[in-house]
C-alpha cells in the first residue's frame, strides 16, 4: 500500500510539473540552464529534505552573479547565511526572529560545518511588504507562508527576479479553485503579471518544485549544465 501511495505521489508530481511547464511555456526567458529533475529513491530524498537551503544556494550561485537577495519567510536564516558566504548581499525578512542554526551539513562532502555564535545575517523583523522589494534584486520565498502572491506582485512593481517554493496556501489574497494545484494557480498568476516563469525542481523531499522568474539576474558567463 505504502509503495503504491508513493508511486502515485511521484506520478502526480510529474503530472504537476508537466502542467506547470505547459502553463509557463512561451513565458520562459532564454539562456537560463534548468536542472532536469533526477529521480532519487525516496530514502535519499527524505535525507535531502534538510538540504533544501544548500540545494537552492547551489542552484543560484552556479548560475547567477551575486546580487541583493531577500530571504522572505527565511526562518533561521540558513539560506541567507549560505548566500552571504558566497558573496551575495542577503537579508532575512521574517516577522519572527530566530537565531542562525549552530551548524549545518555541507552536503557535497557530508561534513558538519559550525556557524560561530558571532556570525549573523541582516534581518528585517517584519512581515513582508511590497515596498521592501525596492532594496533587492531577487526575492526568494522558500516555503514562505502567506508571501507567494505578494512576492510575485512586488517583483513586477520593483523589477526584481523571484524564486518561490510554495507549500501550503496560508494567508494569501487568493486561493486555487477546486482541481487546480496551488503551484498551477501561482504560475498562471505570475505569467499573467508578465513574468517569464520557469518551473524547476530540486532534489529534496517535500514541496520541491520552484517557480523562478530570473530574467533580471545576471547570468554567469559560460555557466554549464548544472544540477
Ligand atoms: C514554513 S516556515 C519556512 C521557513 C524557512 N524558509 C524554511 O524553509 O524552513 C514559514 C516562515 O514564514 C514566516 N512568515 C509568516 N508570515 C510571513 C510574512 N507575512 N512575511 C514574512 N515571513 C512570514 C514565518 O515566521 C516562518 O518563519
């Protein structure tokens, strides 16, 4: 039973991804290399769940020149910290302040990396508001509750790129109709707002499909095919 349920989940996820490609077809900006989702066994995927920040960090830093990135709904700020370590100007925007974690795992070599108590990332302890986008080039929302539509709107208003990994539909200004996935609803909304949207997937368990509109981000010249 469990096996069948997982199988159905994978098929459902693949169908959703195809639907997102269909919704965003024609809006996609040329030149950005997208990872084709490699299928991992569910045990490996579960293990990767805690690496979502590392995976997104790698995806961005391998493709784009450093810029000013907002980690909206960033929680403990590990994603912002990793971006900062790579020379990006990163800020957490989250009404609830949390300290950085004490450590994280470098998934490329399995080593545990300590974060010194003296380390910090800039933090705006407020709910995200559109106007904040004026200080950023890229708005990132990793499972950022209640911020997805606002990120899409703010990116249009202030000419920023965005990358969102939506999860639950909480406190958003609109909701999908029955039979439409939240990601499909958001992809359609972003395309109608004029964004060049690309769906992409990172190899972690859970809500791992992202929507990116990164035409304003500067591509690294000769960035090859990366995962
Ligand atoms: C599910 S957690 C995700 C945290 C982190 N990005 C992650 O992937 O683990 C959602 C985060 O969104 C924050 N949040 C909720 N409403 C928000 C808002 N209006 N603006 C910014 N952050 C918000 C919460 O405080 C929480 O840290």
